[in-house]
C-alpha cells in the first residue's frame, strides 16, 4: 500500500483527475449557458468532436497548442451554427437538430481523420507548461496543480469569469431571462434572438474548447469517437447543476475522480477491466440522476422557440 | 386519426418525405468532393454492392432488424417519449441470442430454444428501459438523457458478458460461440433471406393496425399529443410511460436477437452497428407509421449494405453513412419548415413534436392578440 | 436609468389611421385617437374588439399595416419593444411579464444596458417609484412569492422604470379583489398627478366611469365612439353608461337587452339562476376535509369541506392559482386525495379514478380548453367521444367504429350549435367559443349528474359567454349539480346560489348569494385571507 501514498503517485493521480475533468467542465459550462438561455443542445457530443478534431489539426499545422485551442473553439462555433440558424432563428425542433449535429460531427471527424492521419500517425509534441513560481515547488500538490499548462489556467479563469458574468452582469440577467420567460425579456426591450444567438455561439465555443482540451491535453491525440458520450454526460451535469457554474466545476471534478480511480487501482495492483472503467462514469451519472431526480430542474422555457406575440 | 385520402395530398406528403433524402444525398456528394473522395464511385458502389447480383438479398436481410427497430422507435415516439437508448437495447437483445442461444440450442429443440431466446431478449430490453421510464413517469426527468446513459452502460455490460461468461473458450478473440447453421433462422425457400424479414413485415402491418385503428392506438396518440389531456381523459400516464418504453425497448432488443439468429450467428466485443441512429430519421420521414417506414428502411438497407464497400472504394470509411443520416435529419427539419409555410402535405404528426421539447402550457388568451 | 420621456402635462400621443389585419380578421380598422398627458384614457370594448392589438402596436410587439403614431407631433416608428421603452411608453400587460424565478430587483433591472448589474441604483429607483405609487415592495423577494396586488405594483414600477411618458394598463383589474382595485385606483391617480398619460383598458363600464377622464370605445376593430373629458365629467353615471353601451353594442343593443349591460359590467350583477330551497334537496357531492396531493407546482387543496346539492350551483371565488385546479381535479378524479373523503350520491368515491367517476356522472370542464380539454390535432368527432374511449358503441373489441362516432358527433354538434365545417375537422382549428362548446357537449350529456367547471367563460366573446351561462343554469334547473370555480366575481354572483371563497387552497368563508352586498362580503374574505394586513 505504500505505492498508493507515494508523492509521485498522488501527483499523477491529481493530474489525471484534472485532465479528465477539464473537457467535461468546459463543455458543461457551455451547455449551461445554452440551457440558461433556453436552448438545449443535444449536438454537444458532435460539437466537441469537431472541436477536438479542428484543435488537433490546427495544433499539428501551427505547432502551437494555444492556436490549436482557438481552432477548437472556432470549430465548435461552426458546428453550432446549424443550431443557431435552424433552431434559434427558424424555431425548428431542437432534438432533431441536436442529434443531426452529433451524427454529422461523429461521421465527418471519423472520415477525415482516417482519411488523413491513419497512414502516418501524427504526434503533437510537448505541451506548454506554465510553472507558477513558488507555488509549483510545493511538494506533491504543487507539481500536480501549479505546473499545469497555461491553457489550464486560462480555461479556469474563463469559467470563473463566466460564472461571475452569469450572476452579476446585465448580459447574465438577460441570458437567464431568455430561458425563464423570453416574453419578459422581449417586453423589457431586450432581444431574445440576440441573447439566444450569443448563448448558442458561446456554448459552441466552450464545447469546442472542451473537445480541443480533450484531444490536445488529456489524450494528446485524436481518434474517431474520442468523446465516447462525454457530451451527453455534460448535459447530465448541466441538468444536475441547475445553472450554477460553480456546481458544474465541482461535479466535473467528481467525474474526473471517478475516471482516475480506475488507472489508480491498476497501479496499486487491482486489475479493473477497461469496460468497467468506461462504464463507471455513466453508472455514477445514472445513480446521481436517480438520487437527485427531484432536483434536476431545467429552465421553464427550455426547448421552446420564441415567437413574439405568440408567446 | 383522421381520414386522409385525396391523391394530391398524398403526393405532397410523399414529396415532403423524399425531398430531404434527395437533398441529403446531393449535399453528401458535395462533401465527398470537398474532401477529395469520389461521389459517383460511391453511389455506383452502393448500387453495385447493395442491389446487383444477389446483393439485394443481403439488403433485404438487413431490413429485418432495421424495420423492427423502426417499429420500436415509432411506438415510443408516437407517445412523445424519446427513447434514444436504442444502441444499448439492441446490443442487449443481440447478446441474449449470441450468449444464451448456444447454451439453449445444446440442450433443447431449435424451435423452443429460439422462442425462449426471443422472449428473454424482449424481456431484457423491457427491463432495461425501466429506469428511464420510472424516472420520467415519477419525476419528469428527461428520458433522452437517461435512456442514452443507460445505453452506454448497456454497451459496457454487453462487452463484459462477451469477454466473460459468454466467451467462446475456443478462440482467443473476445467473441461468443458461433451458432450452427442448423440452429439459425431458416431462409425463405429459394432465397438467402432469413424469415426474420417476413416477421418484420408482419410486425409492421400489425403495429400499423393497432396504432391507427384501436383504442390503444388512440390512447397512445392522446398521450403523445398532450400528457395533460391524457390525464384529463383518465389515462394512467405512469403506466403509459412504462408500457411504451418497455414495448419500444423490447422490440429493439428483439431486433438484436433476430439479427444474431438470422444473420451474424455470433457476436464480437465492441461490435455496435448503431442501427437506431440510422433508423431514427427514417421514422420521422414515415410520419411514425410502421408501414410507411418500409420503403425508407429498404432504401437505407441498400445504402448501408452497398455503402460499406462503396465508401472504401470512394476513399471514405463507413462512418460517412452517419453524415448522410445527419443530413437527412437536417433537411427534414428544413423541408418541414418550408412545407409548413406553404402548407404542403401534412406535417410529421403531433403539433407538440413539430415545435420542440416540452409543450409549453399555454392559456387560450395568450394566443395571437386579435 | 435615463429619463427618456419628459413628464410634461398636456403632451399628446396621437394615433392616426392604425390598421392591422391578421389572417381572417381585421383587428384594427383605421383607428385614430389622442392620448393626453395628465389624463386617464379608458379603452373599452369586448373581447376581440381590438384593444389588445392596439396596445401591442404601442408596445412595439406588433407593427401596424398602415397608420402612424406620433408623440408631440413627431411621428415615431415603434419597431420593437425597445423603441417603445426608449420613448417612455410603459405597458403593464394583462399577463404578468415578471420572471417568477427572479427577485423583484432582478425583474426591474432586466433590459438595462450597462455591463454590471447596478443593484444599488436600482434599489434607489425602486424606492422612488414605490413612494410615487404608495406601495411597499421588498426588492429582494422572488416575484413568484408576491401577492397579485403587489405583483401588479411591481409591473407598474417596471413600466415606469425608465421614466415613462405613457403608462398603459391592460385589464389591470381582472384578477384583483374589490379592495385591491381601490388601491390600484389610488396609484393611478398619483401617476396621473405626475403628468403622465395613462391608458386603462377594461371591459367593465363601472371602472371606466370611476377611474377614467375620457373614454374610447372599440368594436370590431373600429373606434366607434369617444367621450371627451368635459363630456364625461358632465354625465351622470347612468348617462355615461347609456352612451357607452350604445357605442359598444350599436344596433345589437336592443337585441342584447339587459344582458348586454350586465355582461359589460355596467351594473352590479344579480343572481340569474332560479333560487332553490336548498335544504330540502338531496346532497349530490360532499367533500369532507379533503387535502390533495400531486407533487406539482400548483397550490394544493387543503382540508376542503363542502357540499353541493341537486339543482344547486355552488360558486367558488378566489384569485387565480389559489388551488382551484387542485380542487377541481380532486373532484374529477385526476388528482388523488391524501386525506379526507369524497362522497357522491352517498357513495364514497375517494379511491375511484376518472373513468369510474365519469360513468357515475361526475364531469369536469377544465379551464385549459386547448391543451387539456381537447386534443387539437384530432377531429371534433373524436374529441366529442374521447372520454368514452374503448366503450361501445364507439369501439368494439378495441376497434374504432367510425360510423357510430360520426353519428354521435353530428348529434352533439347540432344540439350544442358547434360551428365546425365537419365532424372530421381538427378541433384545434375552431374558435375558443366552439371549443368550449365541445367540452360542454361532451361533459354535460350522457348521464351527467355533477359538473365541475373552471373559469368557463374566460376569454370568450360576449355572445358565447351568455350562452355558456345559460347552459349551466339550464343544467342545474334540470336537476344537475354545478361546482363553479371562477375568478370573475360578477359571473359567480350571477350564477351561484352560494359562494365559497378559496385562498391558498383553503376555503376561508362562505356567502349565501341572497342579493345584497354579496360582492363586498366575498371581497372581504378574499382580502382578509390574501393581502394580510396590507
């Protein structure tokens, strides 16, 4: 059991937890903003894959992880354009469009990847590190936490910034009202279309970032169907967090823990079948859904297209 | 529900169903061009490998599971229950056939074993749907999410079974024991199409009759149109949710078991044909009518049968089919939008579905102020 | 919080030739009128006369097909609600535009343009407006926790948030108790004193006379009469009533007779139903200490005890959303009772479901005609027999019998005068009045003994309102029992033999409707229970 407590082991464990939690967190924050504005995006799985793929390609081409992350965000926005135009603007069925985005995202990234990268598997190289002076010298935790990539810190700041914005700014208030009662926003002189459009684009950018984080930092490569249901877990996390981004962050960490436990056990000598490791997050999620079923409340206007006058 | 009939209306409805497919094929061709593949090779390959020679028989064999999955989806969708856990439900049914099948065939007559396999598969699927159904009925938890999550769990369970208790000790790859040809479903005389095809067609006709002509079908439609109305009419919505979910999930699992006993004869770990993803847009196009789904399923069966080889030939891989399916979904909503504006044909069933997720509860006075 | 609209008394907002058509109906037909600062301008007309459309145009929710709006002589194009707000046009809509999950302050700040929420300044502005309105509003309480009177004060504050020039109130009194209406009147007077123009929309003549400085009457989308400030001031109440009624109903007045003035809320309502000797009649329905439980968001019925006798109409008065739906459903069998007993014709039916109660003769006309009472995508015929699903002769061994359904449908369509192109027309395409007739036809025939009706005339045109009330009176006269839940006090007084008052799910008082002062008594029960010390 001494292995379990060794400093190196804990360092790796914490780093794994973070690496697994971050993509989910980013995607769930994106989904939260979308849902708060009244748009449920079932396409998030596909958006993440597109983000993961574009991020991967851009990083390979430019050699910069930072530009790669940007590429992922842009890819996510592009993938979400279908939701923007067909649902927010034309008021068509969110479920059908969401599923279409997921299917197309899965299909196209798989086709493109196998077409371009199977013959010569590409490697991304060393990710940028950002050692925070002083803090990163703290034993065990310091290494795991404060020697993360700068991208990690930017993503954390971004998330905290959005949490603040959603709670304390006029933009946040408008966004939340678009999901609660769009007619109120309209009557107050705000624009439901503009508010929802911004939320959907932001949501796409964040899901794309989540995907790119996954392919660039967590797994350090792309493969077809890389997300394997992570987008749907993000939707569940969003449902359970009821629009509170800090709760999203904590639940994502719990997910990271659940995923990191498998490999950790393996280090200690328990062999856990890979299938169980893959299933575990879903089992945890369904248990959470059963336990917290009563409290998984969604905004009242979620899924309802808004037409002025028809209300 | 109500008498249709007039020929022009039928024609318009047909247009609205076929146009999305054509547009999707067109745009997917453009995408192929854009990524440097050869659309003409692809479509020629689909024709060649999907229809010519005896390939049409393979396509018809594929129709059997696809059509039963379609009926399963229709049953749930008509009640406005979005059972999207079809991949897991299908695999569960399949693994019952591939795992339990060989054990049963060893000890009892083929016919009896086959029936037991079917029953166990259906029950497994039905039981697996209980969690999403109960959460939906009790707390209104979004069934899309719960059924999807249960599907991912099912995939894991199936893999564990295939690598564990159901593993064929004779091979090193994780797969189940191959079922002997004599224990598989018989062919339709003179063809190489197993009788699952006939079964699927019969099921479609029966389902069509039940859904459109009986009080049960009307109850499903009321429930689908408005759960609030259903409650008002005295329908027990808890039972309705559980029953429809169980029927839907059971049928999809049944499709899995038929596919193993009719076609594949064994199952490998990590195998997932994802039929449901492909069938889902088709049932929308068929406007949730089982019989109307037959031609659409036939179309996709050819596309899928021919598409596997054709996509390789065209410089793609088989996942490109997902793109085509996704495009059909997108164009379906667009066609619907345009059709709605110009009142072409009739719409894809209940108004609640046409708009979006939860039907907002509205008061009459909140309509257009006049 | 820029003060866009200057508060100049005598400022004129003029509408010229406003025309707006919707498919199949002209909502506004060449309407012109002037709204003057420092005056309360009443807009009268029955449902469907075009009041709401006119307001939507002023609020920027709709654009007119032709015609202009000018403020102080300058023509403005109100292309969106934002433009309306910027010009100082504030609207209190008939249906709350507050977000229930937001606090009062958050609701008021919605639509602000700065980056950060400025709660401090918002609280100051609220204090200012509360002072002006003579209201006390806790800025940090959730909108959903406010009483209706307070909600309305917040709505008014919201409409005046950016410094209003024109305040429009759309049917502000329809949900209020008589006492709260008085309070509203005081607030309006204070707003007027500030020099703002106020437009008050109502269909009650009494209120127009009591609160208004001038009156414009709409009928069929047209401006059919205006009574100017001096003219109205010179009239007695009776003269004003006659002038308004003449304009409202035109040539129909003679035909409509007394009922027109009653429906228009000109006079105090009186009991129309034939009085009965209740004590000697057998009890049809009895609730003993019934508490409902469904776990939804609705207010539940709490410890309700009541009786309805044969031939009796029992009214239940209350502010909307105070447990009426729960009470109705627990009688109809749609909601279960967690305690107490429901007795029908002497038999305990607490445990029986919708179907068996239906067969016994317990019927329910819900207030949600469109999404609960009918299935809009199904035919009128199916909707007429839908509660007898699976029963002979409409279904035989599970199979539908189209001929039997059709015959029954035609019979009911004739009997109740449902205007539909054919029995196979989708119910959802009919007008509200005809949909309500479908419900009544289905619920009141075929062995009905007790009917629960919830807001039976809400949102209907006057003719249908009259018809529906006749049908209910007739049903009772023939020995049926009616449990009438309504928010319309006049309707309750006109129909009910007794009126119970419901508040927060409890019955808080009972009034025998024997003529004098019923409204005040009911109002007192409602006020005492709802507004507390306010």
